[in-house]
């Protein structure tokens, strides 16, 4: 496999990994809303008559919510690293293309 094929394979792999990482990040971002609602329900059940603001405060302070946020932070980091890796690989492809174009131009000048 030559360098060009390796670069394209690397790009395909990173793209697939990025898609998975981004899907996980979006899922956690959306699940955060459901988790908050569930924790607010738990707070209401534990202390009937608790105001919505107090339920929300309890939900945000809950260890499970904090853990979810840490997971979201990690998922975002993974997705961004992969996205930047894709950009670097795309730059490699563009560099290769430029070299090929320059080589063709040199051959035409001879």
C-alpha cells in the first residue's frame, strides 16, 4: 500500500471514529435533559411539595448528574481530537495534491 492509500485509509478510519464520538457526544447532551427531569422527579418524591427551583437545584447537585457532565466533557474532547485529526489528514491530502500538480507543471515546462 503506497503512502497515498495509507492516508486515505487513515482518513476513512478517523471519519468513522469521529462519527461514533460525535454521536456519543450528542446523545449525552440530549440525555442530560432527561437525566435532569428524572432527578427532579426523585427530589419531588423524596421531599413532596418541593418547588421546581429546589428540584432543579437538587438535580444539578446530584452525583449522577455531575458524572453525566464529566462523560459529556470526555465525549466532547474525543470528538474534537478526532475532528482535528481529520483536518490534519485532509491537509496531508492537499499537500500531496499540490506536489502532484507542481510535478505536472514542471513536466510541461520541459
